[in-house]
C-alpha cells in the first residue's frame, strides 16, 4: 500500500475501518504485508488503532459506528436508542448493540454491550435506519428489542413511541409474550394519561 492508497482510504466517509475493509480497498494480496504497513502508519500517527483489526483516521471517530464494526452483522439498539429518544431517562455509559452473541467489551475507554438476537431478527432491516456508516434501530424497534430480551422492564416515557409502528414490527419476533406485553404497556400508559 502506497501513501496515495492510504490517502484514498482515509478519504472514505467512514470514521472507522476494519482490517478487512482496508484489505479489500488496498488490493494487497498478502494480509501480512498490509499488517506491517498499517503498523507503520499507526506508529507515524497517520492511523489510530482502536483495537485489533479496527482503525480510525484519528481519535475523534464515531463510537456508534465502531460498535457495529466489532461484530457484524450488528446494529445499535436497546437503551442507547431509547435514551436518545427519551423513552428511558437513565444515562448509560455503555453503547448497546444487537448482534449474534452476548458479550461486553471495553475498547478505547468505551464499554460496548453486545446482546444476542436471533439471526432472522438480526438480519431483517425492518425498523432499522441507515445512519450513513452504520445501522441503528428506530425507537420502536429498540423498544421491541428490549422486550424481546426482558420479561419485565420499566420504561420511563412511552409518549415518543408510535404504537402503530410497534404493531407493524411485532411479527418479526414471532413471540406471543411480546404481543401481550405491548398491549399491557400501552393500556397502562393510556390509563395514566386519563
């Protein structure tokens, strides 16, 4: 990989690049050669090594984008999206991600909490939004993801959620318990409004 190749990679819109993405973009046939060159650029300060196999242009990379590149396929969901939408009020220092395994990783002073979702749910794009370099659940999908993994959960504020959108997404989970829970949560919410 020559300097101009690195510059082309650094011009990409992504703030986080995986080794595999760089390998494909560089056209280098030998992964060991690319590793040596990447280590050289990290030492020179032209690349920032986030963790093994993940690089950023600098330390100001998008943490949500990084979260979806540690394990793929993945999308940002759960409390991260619900807090953003005002459905839960508690502040979390973790970024919550739906993926194929449950694991918690600390990387570059950020905790990433990965939660396992069945493959047919994980790979279904209904209720996901493309945020440029990564996918994130809509607040309705995040609500359902939380219900999928938790039998009982306290939501601070259901007002930002669209019940129709939730009902449209419920079939993805193929779960009768969740159908009952959604009805119970929204019946209680409506009775509190009266």
